[in-house]
């Protein structure tokens, strides 16, 4: 799908959510937008001024009365001629308006095609375009603030600033290759390796902030893990404020994964309650325990729940199997031991959160500990960029190339190649080098009309 074929068409779509509403919007973009608008409204509208008009069907009958707004190219969202009809928000009216536009030569827009055209015409880079969808889908104020920060270009400017510094280092390395007869040792004189180390640190810092943005967007996957009958299900119910998981005094009640999403602050936490870890009593329970361990390995955070009476059996497995997964300890049933809720000391010198799922004591402190365990994301929303998995992957790959580059001071040809690869990965984020198939995957996730 080439760019000319995309821009030659005039596209139209209903740009407001489905259902009934006071106002609905039909949007058009492309070379025939102004002509179609004049045909529908019966008069040419002035640019960027709302005009009250009668919207007519092909036989001259009235479809609706509303506002028409015209945004000539290039000063529009897409960079093309754009028209918006503001009608009454009934689905029949909006469908009739869209049908009229299609009959006059427009075609139905694909999902995300308006924003795709904004990207193709240089109105947005790819990271900003993705932030449009993230802002629409934001589930909290913190997520909306982070998406808006990316839409305003903060994330892209950070990426571009690093890319420009990386380009400076590439120039120096290329110079040492192109002019080997010069007496000046370019790499040493300009501290190129030191520059690359500093670049790597900058990418790592940006990756941390982008990673927090991904948690705001997608939520934190939390697995409750511990022995049977320590109160994992009770803890899930207490945090959710609802009886989501079955709770009995019989060990092994929970045999499959039980999931619930709970907002803590502005961050969605996707909790998974699991089967108690013990010697399985039957085949079904054994499968449940295997699933519990598999879920823990994929988690963003593990909450290791104990009851303070028997801590054996799980600690060694956690330390050995979850080296790359952060986890916090929670000691439940404080009411049965007469303990005060809050942070408490362990016999091994560590710390754990002491709570009572039955009385609710310590749950607010636990929520704070959960936010702290994932870097405090969402508590103020400052300095966090909305990010996607592909952004994080690109930043990680950039760091890998920079890590390798610092080891190649004496092999300048390979050093230059690694810097080129690192720069290309940064270009993947903003779309300065992006394949058409990736664009298709990205914009298909948008809603129609955006």
C-alpha cells in the first residue's frame, strides 16, 4: 500500500462513539472534502469558522441541521483538506450523513486512517500518533497525563536528543575510518567511548521512564503466591472489596487462577490468586500449582503471602526461580497473632508488610508498598511517558548495541556498525524508518474516525 494511493482518496467516518448522544460528528479528509461539504451543506463554508447549515440528501430532502467546519490543507489534523459535520447524535442521522458523503465520492475510512495520514504528512511522528490512541484509551488521570505528554512530543524529543548525540559519536568514528593517515587519535581525543557510555546511561534512564508509562497503559501483573490456607484469596477479596475468590478453611480451595483488576491510585493492578504451594493432594491440585508457578514467572510483581506460622517451602523456590521478578513479602492474619499492621521485621533480618485481610488492617499500607515496588508509577505522573512494548524493545536493543560498542574501541569498523544499528533502533520509535506492515499493525488498533 503506497503513500500516493492513500492520499488520493477522500475518506469519511463517524468520529464519535456509537450509540445516542446530543452531538455526533462525521469527519472527512482528502482532496474532495471541500466539494462534498459544499454539496451536502448547499454553501461553501469559511475556513475554521463554524457555520450553521441544512444538510441535504441526494433528492434534496433534509437529513439534519447542524454545524459544518472546514480546515483547509495543510493546516489541519491530517495535513489534508478536512471537514467535520456536527449533527444531532442519533445513529440514524449519523449513518445518513455518512452515506451521503460516500455517495458523493468519499470512501469509508479504515481504523486509525485519519491519524495515519497525519503521520504520513508529517503532522505527528509515530510515537505521537500512538499516543493519540493511548489518550483515548486512558483508564486514569495519570495515564491520560502521560499519554498527553507523549502526544505533545516530550518522549519523541528525548529520543531525538539521544539520537543526535549518537550521530555525533558516529561522525567521529567514521572520521577515524575515513582519515586513518591523520596523526590525531580521534577516538581518544574526543573521548568517544566515554560518550557512548553516557549515551547508554541516557537510554537506560529513558527506558525506566518509558517502562513506567507502559505499566500505566497496560497495568501491573501481580501474582499472589504462598502456601495453602495463608489467606491469599481473602487478601484478594479485601483489596477488591468484593467476594471474587472462594474462601474456606479447607486447604487447597483455590485450584485454578482467579483474576481481578484493582485500581490502586491511578494504576491498574491485574491480580492473580493462585493455588497454595504444597505437596499436591490430587492431579487437579497439582495442575493448579504448576499454573501458579508459571504465572509467577511471567508477573511484573509477586506478592509472597504467608501467615506467620509456617514460612517453609516457598522461600527457596522464590529465591531460585524468580531472580528477575521483583517480589514483596506480606504476612497475613495479624489479628490472630495480635500484631500491629504495617512494616514488620522477619527472623532472617528482612522486612515484610503485616496485614489482616479479615479486619482490613494494613491494607492501605500494602497498597502504598505495591506502588513503591513498581517504582512509584502513577503517584504524581511527572516524568513518565506513555510507551508501548515496541518502544521498550527498541530501547533495549539500542542499549545492547551500545554495550557491545564500548568493547570495540580497537575494532573501529565494528564499532561504527554497532552505532549505526543503535541509531536505527531509535529511529524505529519515532517512525523515521518504519516498514508499511508495522504501520498497518499500529493503526489497526485505533478506533474508526480517528
